[in-house]
């Protein structure tokens, strides 16, 4: 049996330590679910924006190709659009509430 030393007076078995971690995670989920939903919404909005701007600026049947024939200029506009989207999400009420991590792994780490 594997034992985990917590302090000088208490030793937990591996199973008890896992159960304790699960309780901590459940408490975090219960207390922070609004922030997790904000992060999910921000990520969804960012990905929708990425798809729409990419289609608008790079799809062969897009009317933008006639106005902006330079591939470099269209890529630059794509980058500006995605940077602007990120800035808008960071300063939005959703971003202010959750920290605007945009990455669920970072959110769960915090």
C-alpha cells in the first residue's frame, strides 16, 4: 500500500489523497462555474471570429479578393482582426470577470 505523508501527525493512503483532491476540484467547480462559462463563451466567440474573418478574407469566391488582391495585405488584415477580437474580449465584461485566459487549461490551473 502506498502512503502519502501530509504532515508529522497525519498520513493518508493514496486512495484517501485522491478522494481529497476530487473534493477540492468539486468545490472549485461549484464556486467558480460562472468564470468557467465565461471562458467557454470567450473561446467560442474567438473561434467564430477566426473562422468568419478567414472565410471573408481568403475564400476564393469572397468579394474581398477583388478589392484586396495582395495575399500579404489579406494576411495582415486577418492578424489585425484577430488581435482586435482578442482585445475586445479581454476588455469585455466576460473578460473582466474571468481573467480572459481563452485557454481552458489555464483557467483550470488558476
